[in-house]
C-alpha cells in the first residue's frame, strides 16, 4: 500500500482531489467506481461526468451513497448521476444525525485507489476549497491491501442495509425528496453560497487576506483528444450554433494578454469570426455592431460578475477588421505572453450572467484535455465542446 496526502495549498498548488479522481477513472483497466459523500451538486458531478460516462459505456460500474441533509445536495446533481447510469442510494435521517463521509474508490482487477477525507462531490470540494484527503493506492495481490479494500466495501454495505434510512434512488424517489423540501435546486444553492461569501467578505478585526487558489476547470471536462496538426480548418457556422450548455475554448495570444491593468490600451481578446455565433446576436450600437451581456469570471479569489462587450472592429489604417471581447476581469487573469485557454461556458437560465469564464493555465492538469479540443483555426486556435 502506498499512502499520500492531498492537501491543497493557497499558494497555487495543483494538488486537487478532482483531478486525481479523473486521472484514476480514465486509466487503463478501470472497472468500478464507488463513492460515499455527504453532498452532491451538478457543478461537482459534471466535472467528473466524461470520465464516469466512459467507464459505464465500456461495461464498468459506478455506484454511490449520497446524503440529502442540510439542503446541500441538489436535485440536478442527483439527476445527472442517474442519467450517467450510476447506481445511487440516498441516506437521510429525520433527526439531527448527519450523513457526512467523503470517500471515493476506483478499482481495476489488480489494484484500487481510495480517497478519504473532506472533499464532497461539489465543485468546491473537488477543485476549489482548501481540502485534505488521504490517497491510498492498493495492490490487490497483497493480502493486507485486499483486506483494506474489503473493509471499505463492508462499510458501504453496512450503510445500505439500514433500510429505514438508506433507499435506492429512482425518478419517483427523486420527485418525493424534491417535493418534500429535502433537495434544493442548483440555482438556490449557488445563490446561497454567493450570499454567504458576500456576507463574510467584510474584513475581520485583523483584516484577514483572502486566499487565492487556481480556478476550477469548466464543468465540461473533455477527455484528452488527439492534438490536431497545424493548418486547422475554419469551423462551419452550424458547428458553432450549439445547444445551451456548450463550451467555447480559445488559446490566448500575446496580444490578448498585453493590456492588463496598468498597461496602456484596451483590455480586449480577439475573437475568431465564427466564434461570434456563440454569443447573442450583435446589433448596431452607437458606432459599431455590438452586444453587451454579463459574464461570471472565475478567478483565484472567487467569482466576479462583469458586464462585457463583444463588438466588430472596423478596418483601420492597415485594413484589418476583426471581432473583440472587451473584459477587464478576463484580461487581468491571463498569463503575460499568452498561452492560457479561455473557457466560456453557457450558464442555465435564471443566473445573473449568460456565461462563466475560466482561464486555464498551462500547468493545470486539465490543460491538455482542453487544448486537444481546440480543433479550429482562424487567427487563433479554438474549439467547441
């Protein structure tokens, strides 16, 4: 058995339990994924969804026990698990006893990796918060390691046989839990978390400094795809006019990162022509075709909503015309010199923004997976997921 500690640091460390779970799920020979967590949200599950879908579609199994107390597990999170083919049991105790474990196990025929600690299946637990988890790599050819895995399995089974508190989830039970007020919707949980952050944002008596951590990856994490060769084709408009919930990816250039705060110039990102179809239609404004909308920008210190402008810049003295996205918050998050991937993801209706923007730097564990999906070229490398 090999044991390690996953403890995320505020200094930009990339040790994230979510990345480690995705890596284990997509390894060769994986046949089963089990988890036991207190809270599940769609924002958390969706960041594991591609890996879980690959496991289930290849004949593997996935199952989990999820708590539905404290109004933190969302209806949408459980629905995504069911849609992925995960066998889900929910545990609820009507008194003040809370189901509160955080345990993940990924196994092949000869090995297993277990994570036990503080990380719920939420975006904060898997990717954002300062969490602590123990990682155990088990060699199932060794008796002690096999005994450890058997102990984990026994703990799972003991919870499931408590039939009065633990029940198999299906569509009917999901409706009952939702109608009974045990399952809030994702938007309610998101707003409550944001209100909490705003409330606690006032400095304390010692003026505590906010922690800064790498932003979570976008909710759609594609599995690593082959990197296309140079000379990529321009995307046809039909490809870009995608359904809500899709993701626009663009590799940032030196120009895009050149006008950060304190540097003269307008903070703008150049847009490939066809990528503009991803945004609301441009209309003739005061001088140029343009559209304004809100974007929630994920930064190392949290999320900030900003009103951005997409506009068509006419030909100047050099005869060059292009489209631009103007955003101070986005440009200030870019690495000088370029190379980051800007991810713009459509948000569900009812949010205070149309898109969420995340900047993925080159040292992020998900960078290569996202770069592999930038299959189009039109002034810069970009793609749609």
